[in-house]
C-alpha cells in the first residue's frame, strides 16, 4: 500500500468517527448496548454533545499528527497537548470535555515546566489507553524505521503521558500491525506477520517475563478464536488493544468494525477510535458511510491535516 492523502484521510476520519460513535454511550455496559445498540451516528447521551463530536482521543491524535507535520519534536508535541488541555486546541468544538487521569497528571507536569521525556507516569497502575488511542500518526510517520528505532520513537511519544512498558509495548504491537498493513497484506496475513515480528523483537531483547506474559492472548495464541464474552473493553490499555484488534480481524467492513467496537461497551469512544484508525487505513475512504463523514465535527480540518501529514512523511 502506498501512503497517499486518501489512505491517511480515511484513517484520520475513521478514528474520529469511531470516537464520535462511542462518545454518547461511553461507560454503558455491554448488556445495555445489546438491547439498545449503536447503529449510526447519534449525539448527546452521556456527555451531552451534538452528533459527530469526538473526544480527547481524536484531539490528542490530531495534536500528535500536526506536530509531526513540522518534523519530530517531542517538546512541540507536548506543547500542543498543553494547548488542547488549556484552550481546547484541536477539540471537536474547540473545548475540552473529557480527559483521563493519567493524561491530566502528565500534562499538568508539562504545564509546570517538566520535559515531555519525563512527564509520563511510570507506575503499573497508570496503564490506561491514553497513549494507544493517539499512536496511529506516530506508527505511520516512523513506519520505515528499523525495529529498534520504531520502538524507541513510539516509546518516547507514548511516554509523554504513559511511560510504563505495558503501555509502550501495546503501542508497539499496534504499530507493527500498521507496518504490515502498509506492506499491502490482507488483514489476516498482516496480523500473522505482526505477531511474528513482535515475538522476534522480544527474543532479541531483555524484557520482564511477567510483562510479556500479559500479551500472551495476542502473541502466543489466536485471538480470533476467542468468543466476544472473553474480550473486555475497559479503559485498561491491554483491554483496548485486544478489543480493537479482535474487532478489526473479526469484521469485514469499516462500518461493521467500528459499530462492533463501540457496542462492546465500556470505554466505547477509545475502542471505537483505535479500531476506526485501523479500519479506515485498511478499507479506505470509500468504505466510510458518507452521512457519518458529513456529520463529523471539523471534517474539513481533518482532511487538510491528513493531506499536510502525508506530504510531511519521511521519504
């Protein structure tokens, strides 16, 4: 797959659409959504936001992408996060209405003058999905790097808010799948190769065995064989990673992928966002329902960002 503005446009629009589909039902349980499933773009609900409103997930993704347009500068990226936090920069309606606790803590450190290299939380209890949700632009931007360089870059960007190995390695696994999709493989083959890639990377390094075991359902088994009841969808980074990859692999269209992701319940906006980024990249712009794009907040800004980002990619 050759990266073009249309590829990235589909991924960027796709992540914001998955996010916006999930915003009105965030925290709803799976049983509730089985009875009243999300079937199209709605609004209000939990956050009382109009249809097409995306959350902090997309905002911080777009801050990441915009920073990379001008080259990789971790300080600039942190400043953009801070602009979003204080002024609603890259907010769907230029305002902030949701933020995770770990992300808030890290951005407050940036505000106090801490370097983005040291702002993120390192403790085990700070493994929410706040870096995984925004990692797609980094995975695209650094996709041609060596394994070590790719991991290092994703670790630095994740670490602005989430610096624990578990969060970083979740971003790396997701990024490896992106790399294989970009090589033109179908999604099943792409995931198979991504798993082989990650296992080879683990074997070549020295990592905490107990941490690596936590990724066993992804890297040592066939996650597609799990029933939906075994897939969790909370704000924990491993749950989001597993739910997003499982949903992407188990469905056959952009629409089905994001709707299934959101209807898992729990952290619906983030699962929708992470899944939507993958599904948009893989299925392309023509797969996304036009009415969803037309409802999406700031769709023209997102399209322009996608074009600028594509033009800025390292050659």
